[in-house]
């Protein structure tokens, strides 16, 4: 298994993002209940204010499996975010992912 990071930026104003964010949260929670190792959160600016985007960390067999999964993300399905997916190789630290 390998780790992947999906970064995204909102293409809509925050108030229009709310329904997509709610669906995204339900999707992540369902995956977690199914035993997937996945974590999602939003990015903030230097003042702690939401910065119009987010980060998803997930474990998958390979890049294609990770891409196949994130293409199911309700925020991607809705077309409300610009996103990228990259592999991530934890080299050191204590996040419990290595």
C-alpha cells in the first residue's frame, strides 16, 4: 500500500460549497467505516481562516487505485473544485502512517 495526497481549491464561493462539503464528509466517513485509511481537512490562512481549499490523505494500492477512489469524491463529481493527486512517501515523523 502507498500514501497519496489530494489537494483542492474551491471553484465556487463558500456558501455554494456547503452542500458539496457535506456530501464529501459523508463519503469520507463511509470509507472510514469500511476500513479505509483516509483523512480529510480544510486549509486555513495565517489567521486560521478557511482558505478556500482542502487536503485529503489516503492509502491505496497504487496511483491508479487512488485516482479511481478520488474521482468518486462528491466535490470532484460536482465539478466544484480544482484538484491534484500526488503520491506521498513518508520519510520521517510521528503521524503513524509509516
